[in-house]
C-alpha cells in the first residue's frame, strides 16, 4: 500500500494548497490506492520523520521500500506507472516532464514569493516596497504561459502531469485577481480543477481540517 504524509491541520489560507494535494491528485488520476499518515508538529520534528523527509515537510511517500520526498519527484514516480499522467510515446513523455519542471522552476519560483509577501508580511514596510516588483514578475510569467498554452485545452494538447503541477502552482494565486487578467489561464485552471480526480483528491485533502 502506498503511504503519504500530510498535515493534521494548517491555517485556513493554506488549506487546499499544501503539497500533499499534488500527490493525492496524481494518485487519483493514476487509479492507485493510498493511505495518508497525518502528522502534527511533534512528529514533524521527530528523528523518525526527518529520516523520511529531511526537511520536515509534506508530502513524503513510501511504497514497498521505496521512500521519496518532494512533490515533483513523487508525481514523476507515480506518472511513470500511468499513461493518464505520462504519454506512452517518448516525445509526449518528454514534453510532459518539461512542463512539470517549468511549473516548479519557472512559474512557482515567481508565484511563491508573492504569496509569502501577501500572506505572511502584509502591512510591513519592506513588503509594500518589494511587492510591485514581485507582482510584475508574476504577470510577465503568466502572459508568457498564456501564449504557450494558446487555444489548447492542455499544455501539450492532452492532460498530463505537467498540467497537474501547473494547475497546483497557479492555484497559489487564488488570493489575487492576477489569473482573472489572463482569461485563458483562468479557464485552464477551472478545467483542470473540474476533473473528477482533482475533486476526489481535494475532498480527501480537506477532510482532516474539518
């Protein structure tokens, strides 16, 4: 049985965004059963958990002696077992992996600082000074992403783990109106969120917080 770690509780602003959701979604798309081990701050700081996840974060993954951490690595591992996430042809697989890495290394690195300013440092003088520059970088990346998406339903024409990760990253902007300024991206996120696998994953992710 696949086991993943997730938090017992997080503040409301983080609910629906914690990275175990990405892994739950991939498992649902792949049709793989799993169980979640819910951790609290004491477990998070323990030596046993740090052996599983060196940085104390979630998710961590374990199955049949295979232990992984980092959501991108875990989603790639799951994707290798499912054509619902990675196409069978080499070119399609390469494109899907490229978009997963673009989500993490190009889009998230622009989006995450804005969320940190807004959610953790709102009202601080330095944040007010820094925020416009950070927002401009996000807007640039969103424009470029919208051009790359074009009029396709998904980044490569069919849903892959690249779309899964890109949607998860774009959802970090839900506290802003930046996606609304790019209608194609806003529609893209809604399209991905409407997938039954995402809805099941989100329900399971949110259940402990209720």
